[in-house]
């Protein structure tokens, strides 16, 4: 097992159920629809609904602001974290003090100032992991194989052949920047020889050719907590691409995808299933059992006279709440099945039942035909 702390973060675009390139109107419309659905006033006492409402509100607050959205699109959740660090050197995943720092990082400081550049951290990587609904229910330890740029061990990520070092760049004099006169202005730009480092490698490493990193396969253990859903993101700090010349590595993000289940569909923390029952059970009532994802049988009490499409709810028999307590509900939608293969005796019994019917047994049908009769009589008068 790796010792790094793994953080589970939901993607803002997936929370709002929109594509990354969605325009402002689409994002706003989707937010309003989801906010109405999950508002605590419409779901009293439902902790999962309250959690979802807060999450989509946070996502919308970010994506409705052009500056925040631009920062999120580039840096993800790390753009708004302060005092966080990971990987070597304490720089991977570092937060920004304000949006000015973010845009300086994106566009560079004004007029090219800033002097020698420090090697940038490695790129973040994405890995899509598909698991079953049962695995999402229980959680699991997954092992993944990825090809990633890692620190070159012979040169310890420095890019120089062991036993050799670096020297000051002759072109920029070790400043990392060079200046050129353009009309009335003095323009400063990154040194093309040392690429802003202020120093050059005397003898590049033969293994990594001076990059300080090499591509190699890695096997990583990932802890999948109970309750994850499609779109859940797990962050492995420092397990992304290694930075050049010994800079800190980026992060690896595991995106979860849940395979379709044969019996249950997922709606948040609730599990939904369709349960067909015989029409005699629907008329007389009874009890049926269905297997839960925890391996235990769930008993559903069928009230006499239940109608097609009626939903029965079993509290606390759904999915675990991610990083929380309790479970959602099991929702069983009843489908009354009309028999198609009857014996002669069964048909005879049904005809006897039909002869004793007065219409009061099925008030909805009786009411419909009474209204139909009144409408017909009104047309013929």
C-alpha cells in the first residue's frame, strides 16, 4: 500500500450534469433544475439531499464566474486550496493565495519579469477505472498499471551524468532571462538556451538524455471507499508525471465509472429496482424477498390491492453515504403481471370471480367508464 493520503473529489461539471464546454446558459439551467430537485425544503430530513444541494451550489458558484472557471479548468480543485502540499519539495498541489497568483501562473508576470524560473511540477494524469455496483457498495482495493514519466534514478532526476554537474548559462549570465530592445521598449523573455533555469548541464545523463525523467510502468494500489459513484474522483498525490530536472511530480486522478447492474439502478444513495408480482398477490397482498447488495434478504410487504407502478421504500437498504454515515433507501417499483398461460380450471375460477364483480372492487375503472358514459350521452342528446 502507498502511504499517500487519497482525497475523493467530485468533478464540478459532472455534479451539474453538463459537458466541460457548456455555455453559461446551459450551466445555469442545469443548476436550477438540480437545485429544485435536491433543495432541503423538498427533502426534509434527507442528509444525502442536503449534501448534494451544497455540492451543486459550490460547483455553480465556481463555474458561473469566468475567472474561477478558467482557473478550475486548468488546476481543478487545487486552484482554490490554500496551504496544501504533496510530493517532494512541498509544491505539488500547492494552493494559491488569490486569483492574481493563478493568472500570473497561467499568463506569466507582467512584462516578463521574475528572473530565473524554477522547474515546474510534473503534469497531472487521469486514469479511468470501471468497477461493479457491488464493489462500489463494499469498497475495494484495486491495483492499476500505468505508464508514467518517473524520476531518473541514475542521475537522481537532475539530468546530469553522475559525477558531473551544471554551469552558469553563458547567454543569460545565470539570470534565466534575456533582454532585447524593440523600439522604445526593452523586452525580457525566457532564455532559449537554459529555458529559464539560469544554468545548463555540462554532460546530459545517458539514460534520460538530460530530462531527469524516464517513462516506465508503475503498479499502484488504490483504495476505493464504499459509496463511490460514477464521476467520483480519487486523487493520488505525487503519483502523476515526474517534473523535469528533479521538480515535484504531478498528481494522478482516478475517475470512477460504475458498470450497469442486472437488478438495481442507482439514484444518488438510493437503489431502485422493478419488482413484478402476480395479480393475485397484488389483490390479496403478501410478502416477497429480494437479495440486497450486502448479501442479506430484504422483505417487502405487499399491501392488498396494490396498484401497478406503486413504489415501496425500505429505509436504510440503499448505498452507503460516501465519507459519511448511514445508507440510502431501496425503492421497489411494483409491476402487476397479468397471467398469459391459464389452465382451464383457472379460467373457470376467473369467470366465477367476474360474475360476482359489482364494480366496487375496482373504483378507478368504474369511475372512468361512468364518466365515459356521461360524455357519450351528452354527445347524443
